[in-house]
C-alpha cells in the first residue's frame, strides 16, 4: 500500500499523509483480495462458521420486522445505548511487579456507524475513565462492506475522548482501507505485530493479530517474532477462535470480542447464537483454557440491528495483578 492522502472531510486527518507499506505482506494481500469478494454471497460459507447473518440484509429486515410487530424494537434500541463500565481484575502468574495494578481499557465491537448518536455516547462513557492503555479489539464498521467514512468519523470522535496510547486490531466488519486514517488519528495498529510496554525497567508485550474469524488472516507466529521468551504476552484478537493457537504460543492473556455475547439473549443472559467456533464458555466474560486466561467482551456496539436484549453493552477495565 503506498502513501495515502487522507480524507479532507475528517478534521483529525485532513491534508495529512501516512506511509502504510504492506506491499509484501502475505496476510494483508489475502485480506484485500477477500474484501473485494465480500458480498451477500458470503452469508453462507467462508470463515470459521457456516452462517454469517451479519452479511445479510434479509436477516436485518426480518429481525427489525419481528421486533416491531412485538413492540420490542424501541426497548432493544434503548438497551443498545446503555453501555456499562465493567471492572475485571486479572491475576497473571508472571506479570512483573511494576505492572501490578496496570489497567487496560478494552473497547470491542464498536460498530460506530450503527446510528448517529452512538459514537458520541461511547465517547461520553469512556472520557472520564482512568487507565494506562486502551485496546480496541475490532469491528468499527456496522456493515461488513460499504462506505468506511461514517465509522472513521466515529473513530476520530472516540480518539479525542481517549487518553494516551490506543492499540487496535481489525475485525471481520472492517476494511484495510481504514488503516491509514486510523494511524493518522493516533491509533497504533497491531497487524500481526507486537510492541513492548515498559514500566520502570520491566517489560510486557502487547501482541495483535488480524481477524481469526472471517478473513482468517491472523498470523500469531509472525506477530511473536520479536517477543522474548518468558515475558508476559497479552494478545489482542477480534475473536476467541484463536484460543488453541494462543495457548500453544505461551500467551498469558487473550483479550477479544466478536461474539457480542449473542447480543440477543434469554433472560439470565444465555446467548441464542455465538457466531464463533469455540466452546460456549469462551463466548463471553472471563475464561481459562489450560494455562491461557482470556476475556471475551460482549462488545460496546451492536451489529445486524442496533438492539440488545439481556446482554448489556460494555467497555472493560482489565486490572492486571501479580499473584
Ligand atoms: Fe462485532
């Protein structure tokens, strides 16, 4: 990808240029090719699950119609705006002492252009929060194809509300087209890559992979190339579907989303559909698989339709602790 002149409509990136060179990157080239073929035909097949309701205009219309007839549409839309700030203490056995209490704000599945007042609401929720680092675990766009500009405007608004460094990975609703603008706004993209985080004289590593769900362009082996053995590894991935690979790669903590916790759940929170090839217990909240700890966020936004039932949208403050 060459130097790109950024969108003049966006006040944060207008007139700026960013160098994005993924020219020889096999995963990126594969993703770009798949994005070209990303159409309604992909409602069935492709990715790690057979059925992709998020790609179907028909599913959206059916759900909207059903909720309207039953008088539940407005309540579902109100629920989707009721974002909770969740506290999640996590004990990591080999966390360096200087990182005890280190706080990571996770925002997942933002789908920022779901409705015009969603991005301002999300920015309002995160603005007063205190944390050391922010991570975004993908799905910035509402639909899986089409204009990226409305979601970029949302990302720009959100960036103004975030403090310090913000690291991001892409989800199955996103496009590689968004990368230059995101970089110009001040997001760091971890595209099958890692970055050391230093506190006093000690390091942990933040590692990010591309979407393991639909595009399957995640390359954890490549992402870990620069990470020394024996050091705490926190992995950002859009979906928990990478859990087996992550565990075998000695990852300490997998931070992910994608499932929306079902988004529409039964009273008590049981999801009707998780849209991911992983055990149900990995589809929301805290979980452990052998030595790997994980957290699957139910997400801040909503897809297919901007409604939620029995599954409150969230942003998460992960507070890391030594044993
Ligand atoms: Fe999502």
